[in-house]
C-alpha cells in the first residue's frame, strides 16, 4: 500500500507548501514582541469606518453589548464570539463556543434584534450594531418569560445549548409574538441540543408566547 | 484564522482596487471580498482560504437593493440578504420559486446575514475540499478523492475531473429564471448570463465560476417572463433541520390558455458542479399539458446521461421524484 | 418499635431498614420539580469549564496526527515558539514514535490568544514517514492488513477473539427443526458523543504548590490524580472543580490527554492554561461510541418460540476493544452459541457511550426478532412476548402498544396506499445501574435556618442538584427554596464517578441519611423547647413540632449552636437498586419516493423504582429517544479507507437530530407499576431501544429492511429499486 513516490496529500500542502510548515504572519500587518493584548492599540478612526484604508494588528473598538458600551481590543480575525468570551474583561460567556462554524446555534446572539451566529461575525464588523446576548435578556433575579418557561417545562438538561435557544426564541417572539409550534421549530432549527430537550423547548416557547 | 488586513470599501471601484493591489503567491492567499461572510469565514477558519486581505463590501452604499416588479423584472443587489429575499413581497408574489429557494437555505441565523452574492460564490461542500489536511484536486493536488472514495453526495452529471456539486440553491433557481449576473472588476463591468457564470471542472477544477482576480458580483437581474410567477423550488435534505441539498429541482412553467406548456424551465441542483439545466426535458413538455405522463417523461429525460459514482446512484430516482413534484405543483396557474 | 425489656438472652433488634416509603406518598420526590439551577442555565450565568477565565490565562491548542498510521521522523517546535505571544510548547511524542490514528496528539502550545495558539500549531514543523493503515473493519480483517497490534498474540488479522459460550453444533441441530430461520448480518457505525461542550480543562496554576483545575468531566474527583501527577504536586494541594458541564455521555473521565497537556504547558509557562478541543479534534481524539458487526443465524418455531441462536459479535472500537452487550439480549432462546470479539483499526479508541454496547446489540436483536416474526407471519409484538419472562418488559410492551395504537398497524409492510407509508416498530432494553457507598454528603443547618447540602459529585445535566435539594427539603419538611446546594468541587465530600447510571443511586441515599442525621441533631436540641422527647419531634410544613406545640423553622433553628450543626450522610443499603428495563415504540412515515423517514410518534416507557424527580426522568426518556433518532436515521462516522481519515468530522457532516427531526408527539412515560421503593438510575436505559424501534417501524412501513445503520434516504431508495 505504501508508495513513497506518490505525492502525499498532506505533505504537498495546500498551495504547495507543507501543511504543517507555516510562515507565521509574514507580510500581513505589524506584530510586536510583547503581549499583544497589552500593546497600545493603533489609533484608527472609530469603526464602522468606510475609509478604504486597510487595517490590521490590534485594534481598540467599542461594542454595544446588552445596552452597555464595552471596550475590547481585537484583531480583524477575532470573531464576535471570541471577543465576548476571551478578549473582554469581564468576559461575556452566555454565548457558547461549540462548533465555531455556524452549524449548531450555541453562539446565537441578537444583532439589531435578529438572531445571528456570534462565531460567524467578525468583531470589527459589528461595531455600531446593537448586540444582545442571553445575559441581556434576563437575569436569575429577573427572568424573562422565555427563561421562566424553560424552567417550568424542564427545557434543559446540561444547559450548554440553552443560552442559544433562549436567544433564538427571544428573537423569534420579537418578530412573531404568536407563533405556531411549526414556526417555533423552523425558527429554532439552527439550534441543536444533544441531550434531547427539543420537545420541552417547543412547549416552553409556546408558553412564553402566551405569557407576553 | 490566519491574520489578515481588513478594509471597509466605500465603493465598487475602491473595493476592486483594494482586491487587486494585494499580490499573492498562491491562489488561496488572494484578497477576498466579504459580504455576509457565512461561507468565507468557515473556509478561513480552517485555513482552506488564507486571504491576506478581506475587503468588506457591506460598507458600499446601494448594493443591497431589491427593485423592480413582475413587469420590469427584478434587480437584486449582491448584498441583499437571504432573509430580505425570502420575504420581499414582490418576490414572494411574482417570483415565488426564488423566495422558496432563499427560504430553504440553512437557518434563520444564517439567512439574517448571508447575501445573494455570497451564496452564489460560496465554495463547495465536498468533504475532501473542506478537510484542511487533505489537498484534493480542487485545492491544487492531483487527485479528486471523491471519484473513487466516499462520494455519496457528489456529482452524477457533468463531473470530472472534480466531482463536486454546486451548493447554491439560489444559483439553481436563478438558472431557471434566466437570470443575468453583473460583475465588476479591474477590467470594468460585465454581465454574464447565469448559464455561463458557473463553470465545469473540465475547464478549471480549482474554481466554480468565471470571476477573475479582484472581480465581484454586484447585482443579479431576473427578466420579466411569463413563467417567473409560476415557479417553484423543491429541495430534499438528508437532515431537514440543517443540511445542503441532497438533490434539488427548480422549475418554472408558462401555461397557455388551453393549459398546455408554452415555456418551461427545469434545472437540477446538487447533481452537478453547476446548476444543471435540462433543455431536453423542457422541450419535451412544450405543447403538452402537465399531467402524470408528460411529467414522468420529463423527469426521465432530465436524468439522461447521469453517470453515478459508486455511492450516489440514489440521486437518480430522487431527482426524478423532485422533478415530478416540482412540475406537479405547477399544474394549475 | 415496641419496647422490650432487656434480657440476657435477647439480642437487640436490628434497626429497621431504611426506606423511602411508598412511592406515591412523597411530597416532593416523585413530583415534577423544576431544576434548581435553571435560572443560571437560562441566563448565561452558569459557568462551565469552557467559560472559566482566570488572570494571565493562556490558551492551549493541540497538534494532532493527520495520518492514521505514521512514524515521526522529525519534530521541531521552534518555529512555533518564535511567534510573538506564544509562551511555551510541549511535545507529547518523540522522533521515532509511531502515531496510530488520525487525531493522535503530537504536541501542544500555549499562547496569549486562541488565534495565536492556532498560528503556533500550524507553525510546528513535523515530518512523517507514512505507514500503511486499516481504518475499516473490512480492510482490517484481510490477511494482508497492517496489524494494529503487531506484538499482541491475542490478536490475529486485527481480530481479538474474546469468549465463546454455548455449543455451535447443538445450535445448528436446533436450527434444522425450526419453522423459520433468519440468517442476517447487522452493522452499526462508530458514533460520536457530540457533547456540545468539547473536552476542556483550565489549569489555574502559576508555579508554586497549589493548583485549581476546572474540567468538563464526569467525575470531580477524577480530576485530581491526573492533574497532581502532571503538575508534580501533592494531590491534597490540587482542587478539582466541575460545577456545570456541557454533556458527557460517557466520553469524559479524568482530565484527558488535553488536560494533561494543559498541565504540562502550565508548569512550563508558570501560568494558567485553558485547553479546549476544537470541534474537529473532538471528533478524532476525544473518543467515540464503538460500532458493531453482528452475524446471526436464528430459528423459531411456528408457535412463536425462539429456539436457536448462533451469534458472532464484533465490537469495532478502533484501538480499543469497544463493547457489545450479549445476545440474545433480553430474549430467551432454547439454545445459544455466542462468540464475541473486537476488530481493531487505526482509529482512536472508543469510550463508553450511553449504555455502552447495548443500543447496537438491541438494534441487531430487535431487528432479528422482527425478521423472524415476519417469516412466521406473526405479530412481532406477540412474538416478543412469547420469549420474554420479565414482568416489567411484558407490561411495558402492553402499555406502549396501547399508547401508540399498535392496533392500527398493518402486518403487511407497505400497506398504506400512496407514496407516504406508515409503519410501527418496538423494542426493549435492559440495564443494571445501582448505587454504591462512594458519596459523602455534608448537610449544614445554620442558626438562622439556612440549609446547605453539599457533595463533591457532579451534575452532567441529569438533575443532581435538584434531587439533592428535594430529598433534604422533603425530609426536613421544608420548601425547595429553603435548601441550597453545592456540588462539583473536591473540597466537598467525596462523590462517585458518573457512569453506569449509578449517581442517583449512590448519592440520593447519602443525602437522605444526611437529612435524617440532621433531623436527629435538631430534634435533640429542639425537643426540650417543646416539652417532648426527641423521638416525638415532627418536621413538616416548615415547622418543627411535638406535644401539640410548634415552632416555625427559623424559631426552631435559633436553638442551634451559634455555628449551626453540620452532619454527614453516607450511603446505606435499601434505598437504591439496579435493574432497569424499558421499551420504545415508534410510528414512522416513509416517503418511498425520496427515502425520507419521518418519525411521527414516539413513546418511551421506563421503570426507575422511585422517580426522584418526574420532570427530570421524563427528560432523560426524551433524551434517549432523541439520540435514538440520530442513531437510527442520521449518525455514523464515515472513514475514507484510502486516506485513513474521518471525512465527516464536523457538525454539518456528522448529523445529529435537530428540531425538524422531532416527531409530532414524543411521549415519555414513567412505568409507575414498578413500585420498588428504591432509586434506580435512568441516565442510560432510555437510550437503548429507540433506534431499534425506528428501524422496525421503517420495515413495517415500506418493506425495506436496512441492516446497517443509519437508515438514510439513499438506502431506502436503493432498497426499493
């Protein structure tokens, strides 16, 4: 089976370089040899900024999260999800990192009241937008109707998908206050649960709709 | 993701300039335009694409409009979101197949952000393409691993040397609506009929469409036609909740007053590297009523020439079913 | 107990065995209790290991093998270390070592951001000598297949034969006189746990003598030995914490290789390190549920007796042995020959997956039972009942049949007119479980009346916190909101490891004993205030009363010492038991023109002795059915035999069920005819029969018998062609 002459798909490397031999970040922006997150950020004009000017490296931005202006330093490649969970201090950890590819809904946030995947937004691309995470929907002391209904109907088990579902359903009810169960299913089909709590999630959503 | 420069473009011209001025040693390092980013970012996260610069098109004014109507035809900006397309009253009423196609895509979270342009230009789903550590033919290697490998989801028509299927639902439906794609780039603007926009791997296995370096899609036009209002999109998914099409069918029909077919458009999705228009099946419907016999005959003809790989022969009966169901739903005006 | 005069010849009567009392006499237990942690889980305030952020924390990332079988010929970490922001790196293998599966970890890095850690992993320079591999069972058993275990004499052609039971000739004879014989091979693929929270450890260590390790694991106390060893610390100086975890399903024990690498990085860097697997890594190096290959020859007589079963079973566990429950599973057969073994491939080792070995064994046996029934032209439900002796199975089958409307079923597959065909199927499961004495529960009652119950045990989403509170609240006559709980921390009392559905059975008795001990202590202190004997004190309605007098709870607690009381409870026998059954019924609709299978209705019946919390038990039953839909219709690892890699290592391509896969109605039923006054764990049993029930329903609907899961549309279409 072994043919050392045959070009190996992994050793030829995409773009004809060895897959595992990287070239770091040559040629793309400037990196300094200190802790990047402590480095004074460049002083670009505030984003969103349509100036045609390419930016790179560490950038200080302000994101509107749950009604608060939150300063955070990011690179262009930093997703909104990672900005919330890793870069911000204190971090916002309601939206979860589960698949990082927009295929599970665990990172769902509301962007201008619409459900989107936090992992498929770049942080610099959502400056100026209204970002709502599950923390902005309710607190243990003041649960939203959706959150209360989740408790009443036992619509969670391990809970890791729960923040995403609560956010999706909150977004749904903003747009469609009186959905049918089929509409709830369609609205939530981007959210996945491995523990298998779906039937009770649907009940909780319909209950919450009634409560509004 | 690898590091990159980010630029918010102010105009199509500056976007093109920002794309063109970045030189890249390798194709996968070329500057990329980004609208919704729902596919681009996934390829960047796994370093399938490692653009040195990403140019944001969303900061360009005027690329997201949906204008026109049944009598003038539609002009849809490349930055219109799938959510906007699926719910636009003109589209749902007079170009229903397009609304259905947009609605069938992915999930609410994705459709709120994903755009027409990005949907047309998305890269294939073939798992050999998507696996970061496999250098398949399309990524510059010398073997299409799906051809003799795990090819359940790969092409039964038009394949070779790559056997991807094109993943865009909008592409399939727009092909049935005779759409035209407007492009702009370093050589200026040009319009390409959608039937010529997507390219077969026999031309160049490493791309899926005619876009050249630094070119972007700016708009799609759908002409007024007698069949646009009588259109439908049928998509079959292995997993209903979230999946790309296992097979899809787009159909549009103009019926004469005597209920016979005057014009027909039939395009298969997820069977070939491009939206697969089936003119022979369309021609067989002309002058006939849409009944079980004529529909069955069209369905058979539509799969003429299909060459299944080891694991995807099921696509033939499945595609025939979807053609039958699509045409059945258009039996009455 | 009646008083007896002490006598030299009378032994003291043994204490009355502990009992929960009749199941239908509880105030809180066996009712529908919302989870006490729901306010945290629904508001983003429950902190999972994945959410932990400590000052100075670095992010780890692992480089793993892209090959199924390869030798490392060179390994250079220095290009990674040159990247600004990369603090340290560690190699897990040496030059000359052999990697034996795609995903085999090679090295790890720690950097100030996850993005830079990813850059670092890509920068590591590795050279491989690629070796031949076998990643499918078919390839592995060929005579010229490369051996996965070349030096293991117990493995031949990559097959490890374990044991054989019974006599093959006797079975062959019995088959000769059977009225119906079925010869069939059944296959299930490797499955994935798909925990939403990937394997993750946060090692909060900055040099020095102490460390705290947060880890998504099924055993709080399994964190410490691994971490202490890796960090070079004494165990008592290491704290393990898992307060919330995002799913385990059997895959998470100890701190894993990812946790150990995090410890090494942390030691080297002198800084905390968080190591969370990315999703592709989770698929190829964090365990899987083994596949199965089962070859049957079985016969039955026309009176519906299963007379002979010859079965060869192979567990497909990659590098591991996998697991497969014995056949003929729950059924009685006249004579049985069973041989069991494993087939090894160059894939990561399997780990327990929810009722390990049972769902695949159940799928095969229940398909076989159906195939025999159809050959005999007998109702498959009736055929089953004639070969079951356990009352629980019989009554669960009867109840399920009634609930689903088995009477609407047609014996002839494909009978529904039109392309959409309906069918019904059923299956049974069986599980052990039980409980043991590992848990040490602490219960504190403060002078101001605050009650706190704690144990180091963990909650995978099973509802541990809630029943701890409920047991105490019921015992002390309090409301749920009067009791607070603490779990998931090694500074608390010892807890068991969550596996085998034994946590509820191990923990709840210890909680009850703690609560009873608290009552004893409080009664002693409060009785004098009531002018009564401690034995007369009653705890009910948030009051403590005796002798016609009552103090409310807060008043009573004022009699406690300033520091309150603290008691401990340990497990005692009599309160838990093993032995769960379970049955599942499914009604499906098959679109014979597309191959799509839609589950229309699904019913799961589960016995569990005393249900500690009916809401939680029902959710477990639902969860088992949902996972069964995935196993039956969608899930399975796909390997490219030539490249040796998993091609569907993503949530797009490994398809777990979502909202639209759910039936119109999913009904979880607790089998209250099981009146055992003991807690019987149900974490696993409900996940055993559902896939089998669906597979049988598919056959009944359209006449296509798919013997290799998952039953995807292509298999239906090709089966009908």
